[in-house]
C-alpha cells in the first residue's frame, strides 16, 4: 500500500480503503476502485481531499518496483532509526521465557482491567464524576506486568476475544502506550502518567450524543465538529475528576494532533505536541486498525504497521512509527506466519536487530495440521544456512483457521 497526494493519482491506480476512520482522517479519500480519468482526480482535489492510499497489486498502473516487500521497507526504516539495539540470541530466549511465565497472569489482569474500564466509561456516559483511584491501581498492575514481560499483555491486545471495542480500545491504548513508553526508556513515574492518559484518552466520547457517535452515514460538518470536541471534553472530565497532572491532561487533549499540523483541536505541530500525545496517537491508530468492529474485520498487525509506516512524518512525528515498530516487531508476537518450507508457526519473540527474522514456534504443517512444536530462531538459521535458511513468506489471519493463538504463547 502506498500513500500519495490525491493530485498525484494516475489513471490505472487502484484506490484502497485502509480502514482508517474518515471521522478522524477527513481529508483521506478511501472509496475503493480504479482511477479511470484525470477528470475524476481533478474532482477529488476540488472536493478538498488531500491524501489517498493506493494498492499497487490491484491496479493496472505500473509502479517502479525495487523488488522489496513492504516488510523489508519497514525493516530498513527501523534499522536506520537510532537507538535500535539487540542483546543477542540469549536475550531473545529469556524474553520468550518471560512471556510464557507471564501469560496466565496477564490474561487474568486483562479480564479484571476490562471491569474497571467498563465501570468508568459507563459512569462518564451516565453523567457521573470520574473516580481515578481504581484506574491508578490498574495502571500500576499493567506496568508491573510489562516490566516482567514486554510481550504478554501486548499480545493480548490483539488476541482478546472481547467484542466491545469502546472498552477494549481504552485498555489497549493504555497497554500499548505504556509498552511504547517503556521502549522509549521513560521512567516508571512517567509510565504511570502515560498509562492513565492512554486509559482516559477517549473518555470525552462518552459525552458525545450516541446518534452522532454511531451515525452510520456520513456526518454533517456540524456533527463532525461535535466529534472533534471529544479530546477537550475528555480533558475537562479528567480535570473535574481531580487529575491535576498537566502531562496526563495534555496526553488526552493532544492525542489527535498531527505532525503536519492537520490534527485537532489545536492544529499543533512540531515540538508543541507533548510526547504523551505523540505516543498515544500511534497506539490509538494501531489499535483502531487491528481491532475487529461490527462493520470490519481487524487488519493483520503487519499490514496495519505498513500503513502507519506510510504515514510517518505527516500524521506521526519523525522516528515515532519506526520506534513503535521496533518495540512490537514487524511481525508482532502472536502473528501466525507461513515459512518458506510451508510450515506454519506463531511469532513468540521479536528480533529488533533483524526485524524480519523473529523467534517462531513452528506448530503446524503445510496443511495447518498440528505437528510437534519446535522453536525456530530465524536469525540463527540465517547465520547458519545463509540463503538456504527458512524465512517468513506470509502472515495469516488465525480467525480463518479458527485458531486460538494465546495458548501457543503460554
Ligand atoms: Fe480519540
């Protein structure tokens, strides 16, 4: 998938719908189909659209191709970003052991946390004051779990079976933000604040009339302005609930600001956007793209990361998406992958130094029948066998095979 300016569309390109919400990306044109005339392009420009994603695999337009996959492009971006380190194969094995040890605790914590999120979101919807103490205790548990294992809770944000997006999204954004903050070396005192900001980032949506928030058709400009008020409403609800820390409040009110100044409510740009706003905006879009909704299937994490990678420097601040990809991996933990020998497995640990070569637990044969499980370090295979080593050739959706991935991680 490539991101272009609408004016650069050419006849024969295929416009793709990435699943990015038009509510939050109003200048993104996402009506799927082939571009058939220059007049069509001119009309889109006249209508005020500025951005578009095209799928090179589906149109008739021939793009210049350097022969590299989207994943290889991302790997180059990650490795060109400073602060990418790798502690070696032993550290990967240790990280995998930590994941196995933490999964049961993390699953319990995720389920308990959902109760907390339900209760404060429902209370806000019903007009009650926010009570912060229980959420502070929850964030503390999230941080402790992520300190024991980088991967357990993060993998659950993608493997959960809950269907209630409003609730899971708040929790996931908190977990992903804290995990990302940890990768950025923020101290625990800051992670506490970041976790709270992530948890409450969309609180203001609870005060948006449901007929506007859930309207199936296109919103009027006035309705869109109401939706855009949710960061300020959330900020006000949190301040009224006793949150005084300006970093938490800024994380909430600035989570829709963009690097290019086209965000809201402030249209801020550059250094004016607080680090918490930058972190939460990345976690927010990643969870939105990969979550299943009533009207769409969740996108596979590697595809979502590829789309976000194409938005770097515009929607997201320089280096942020690359560092996020570094922290979760190009094939995040829990991804179901096909290897070049047609066996299938689950990614159990990322490899920040060689992002295309994670640790994989091979668990299925070429026809997806269970087989004896073997842990395969693709980086080690590459070192031993060079070009003959196995590699990842595809990423699959576990739902298509009715697979429950979580037990394979424990
Ligand atoms: Fe939001």
